[in-house]
C-alpha cells in the first residue's frame, strides 16, 4: 500500500484533474504497469473520476487478479469501495 502521506498527496492531485486528464492518466498507468495491482487500483479510481465506470470496474478486477495474497486483495477492495462511496458510484460486486 501507499504510505498515507503519498496517498493523501495523490488524492489531492487527483481531485484537481478534469475527466479527460483522469482518463488519460488511468490508461497510461494501466499500460505502463500492467502487472502491478496498485497501479490498476489507482487507475480504477482515476477512471471513476472520469465517470467511466466500466473501465473502472475492469481496472479494479485486474488489480484484484494481480494481488498476491488475501490481505492485498482486501485492501484493494476496501480502497475501491471507498472511492465509489466518495464519488457516489455503486461498486460492482467483487468476484
């Protein structure tokens, strides 16, 4: 997981992005860090900010699939659920 200070900074910077830029960054993160569950999770949050829920759900599913163990999966699921709640989006059921 990200250190809380970095996570706060990422949230602050992410909140200032418009939908188009959020989508561009999400796509770049997923392409650049294809096997990294944390990159997919952050991309999922960026897709949500861009109001692209299908892409967000797909990125979240990749994050869960790449998670190495149960504790990482639980944290990724919790982060996605928090992001959905914060943005008023209904999270898709977790597989």
